[in-house]
C-alpha cells in the first residue's frame, strides 16, 4: 500500500535558534517530502519561550511568554524561536490557526492537529476551535477521527513534571474528545514508545474512550534514564526502540497500526501492532 502522507507532530529539527540546522534537516527529509505531503505540528522545541514574544508570536498569543500555567513545565525549549521558523517553513490547511492547530480530511480519516503548547481550557480559542471542528465532521464521509498532539494525555515514564502536565491536559479537554467519539490519539514528546489499551478514559480501559499511542522515537536520544511506572493498568506496550508508526486504513470499520523499527539489526521489522475497530 503506497504511503499517502507523513505526519510529524512537533520537535522537528531541534534547531533551537540555529537557523542552519533547519536547512540541514529539511535537506535530510527531502527524500520523502518531495514525494508525499508532510503534515507537521508544533512542540516545545519549536514554540516554548519565557519572554520576548509580545507582538511577535505568530500564533497570536498576546502575552510576552506564551503559555505558562502554574502546573506546567513550559520553558525556553525553542531557543528563542517562539514558533516563528516553523510557521514560515510549512504550508498547512488554512482552517485553523496556521501550523499551530488545523484539520484536514484524507480518505476516510479526519485528522485534527492541536497544539499542546497552548491552552486547551474551555475559555481558550483553541478549545473553541476544536469543539467547532468536531461538531462539523461528517462521519459518513470521514468515519475515523484522529487527534494529533505533541504532548500525550497518557504516558508512563517516571517524570513527575511531565505527569502533572498530562493530568491537567486531561482535565481540560479529554471529555471533549469522548463526547465526539475520537478514535485515536497520537503524540510524541517522550523519546520512547507507548501504546495504551483501547477505550481509555479517565485512566480506565474499555471506558468509552480511545487508544492513545506515543511514538517519539524518530531520532533524538531515547529516554534511557527513565523507567515505566509499574502498576499502570492501561499500558499495553512500552519500548525504548527507534522507530515510526504506520497507519493503514482498510475501511470505515478497521484501522491497522504498526510500530516499525528504524535502527540496527531490527530495521524494518514490526515491533508492535494493534487493530482498531469501530464502532466500539
């Protein structure tokens, strides 16, 4: 089956203020971006900043420092880029807020790219945009809904500050995803691979939710210094292996997910898979 598109939801070039690294990275990925569309999102290494953004933030935030809730760990990870290089280098559908949040249809799938580096609270314009987008999906035309975010809602590594962020993200908008029967949530951020049980909602499996998959293993150093928290009943698979995900949409009721190794003796081999079916 030919590849229709490549999705990369944040932490792209790791340039962090060094413009020549963007050029180097774009040259590296041209082997496939000249053949299929590349749809990107923003991560902490593209956007997060603690000052200097007032009047310059391409996402339209009015503060000097972007999104810095009291519970967050949103620092200076962009190296002063503040989302400007990524917003200038990529074309995305013009139905949201540039590269920060948008949606598009491809075949039977409606994909929503959101920004975990901006507020997802009900009062924020991103939440309102997501809600409006979900309300207007024609499930006859695109029966599958996939949401992509840099930061996951569920992960299991023993990183306390990250776990707190996940918990507050779930409080802010997990119920919205459940209300509109989202089928799959894809994320990165952690440099490891994790797949949850199906139907995950409020940390319980088979509870009316969806499958969550974190695949942050494309190139940066893996999270060898952390371990998986024991006793998490919703963790189905956890790996510290370089690789990428492949989604095959067979029809309106069946999706097949593969996690494929991209390194060493196992390059090209399937390390994990799951069949996702609807209706649940």
